[in-house]
């Protein structure tokens, strides 16, 4: 690793001590990025709201409460009794 650092010109001793000049994000920059991300998410939610009609929104909202009929038949079959007699 040291060989590659020297070859590429980066050295730990030459690294600046100031985190702002080293390219590390500051608290202010992180807050700005969070605000931009929230604004983008809000914009996406508004676009989706405009795209979907009322019926589709209600279907998505209540999809977890949808009723499903029970599975028909189960594991037992009509000819199970016949197989038991042959064995």
C-alpha cells in the first residue's frame, strides 16, 4: 500500500489536518444534503399523488386488509382412500 501511495503521490504526512479542506462533509453540508433529500422525496410523493386516481390510492392504502378466500382442496385428494387400501 505504501508503494502505491508514493507512486500516486498521496502521502498521509501530506494530508491536511483541517477536515473541511480534506473533503470531509461538515455538519452544515450534511444538513443541506438532508434538506435536499427531503425536498426530493416530497416532490416524488406529490408526483405519485397526481399520477394515481382516487380508486387506485384507496386500493393501495387498504391492500393489507384485503380478504383472500381460503385455499380449496388442501392436501387431501379424492382418491386418497383408494391408495390406502392398495398398500
